[in-house]
């Protein structure tokens, strides 16, 4: 496993591997997993998928300052380089790109990648400028790594939608591959920020996955359910936790993230087809957690 701390090293290592594996079926295809480190089993699942679908597996670890807003957790965001490298080696990563902030932003930045429409709700509404930072750094990473496929977890579903739109609009030669949410046995979605939770907060945070499961069952079995009623039920379930502070609970079309007719019965939504997302962002203490369920609407049965 090669470790690159500069852009020049990363490009050289990847180019060398592509040349070595040229002509070996898909052996010189590059799979890429961009992360901010503090890796967990969710990241490991992305790396395994990358290894399965490409001959060269590249991981980046970079806590990107331009996607954090004022008062957010940039300085205390968890970091664990040694443990991250052990996990990367275990999962068969070929190249780990570990740049510094100075390496990624060596001078005053005058270019920003902005995606509109899909960024204006959910986390985009409560974290202004966040997705500009995400799109800008991922665009830079794609230019450095030049991957054939890039793998992202569906827990950050809005991020997936934003990056897919960016890739499509700018004709980037990379396939965005969404991968399923990985959860603890009790249902809590894996996140690097889970380490911030106290024992009580972690216990209370289970209301997120529980309310999503209950909503999914209702969507599948209640033909009279409407988006408004589903959102109201999920909101009440979360508010029953004495320490939960809701940022948002929304049900939108996916991946364009447009509002649904709040009173339109799900029977009619099924006839129209497409997918919806039920998305949550909730704070427990100072820790903000996100979770979601993406559902493909079909006339019957509805598969969640």
C-alpha cells in the first residue's frame, strides 16, 4: 500500500499502477473512496465494493475545512491516521492520499463549484455553503485521482444527489456509485460523529432508525398515508425523546429533492412511480446526526 501526501505523489502512484495493470481485463480501472477519515465499518464496506468493482483501489483522507461552517466541529472532528491506515491495508487499498490543507489549498482559493436545486433543502438549508465545499473538494479530488468509479454511502443521500448532479452537468468521466447505509446491530447508522455521543445520547439516538422503520412499514401498508402525515408521525416519535433537537424531518422526491404534494395519497404517488426519501437531521447534545430511508415507489407491492 502506497501513501501519498502530495498531489504529485498520488498522480504518479496511480499512473504507475494503471500502467502495470493495463490489459488485465478491468485491472487498471480505478475505484475511489473519498473520506474525512476516522474510518469505521461503513467506510470499510465502501472500500470492499471498490475492490470488487475495480482493479486499483484509492482512498483519500482529508478533513476539508471549506465544508464546515462557523461554529461547526472542524477543530474537534475525530482523527485517527494510524488506525485509518491499518483499516485501509486490511481492505486491500492500493493508494492512500493523505494531503494537508496547505497541499489542497496552497493559495487563496478563487474558484468554487456550486450545485443549485438539490442543495437548497435538508442539510443545504441548515448548513449554508456546506455543499459548495463538498462539490469543490470532490471536484479537486476527481481531477487528482481520475477515478473510473467513486463510492459514497447512502447515509449522506443529499451529498450523493449533489455529486451525481455535478458529474452529469460537467460531463465528468466518473461513475458515482451509491452504497447502502451500514448500521450497528441496534440500528444506529454508522458515523464518525457517533464517538461524540454519551451513553444516554446514543441510546436516545436509536429513535432515528426506529422512526424510519415504522414510517417505512406505514408507507408499505397504509394506502391512505400522505407525506404530511408521515412527516408528522416521525416528528412526534422523535420529539418523544427528551434530548432530541430536530433540525429537519422531510419527505421529498429523490434524487431531485423536490417537495411532494403533502396531501397526495401514496397510492397516487405509486402510480406516478419514482423514488422518495424520508430524511432526518437531529441533534443529541452538540452532536448532529443524519439518517434516511430511500424508497422506490411502485403500484404494489412497495419495496423499501
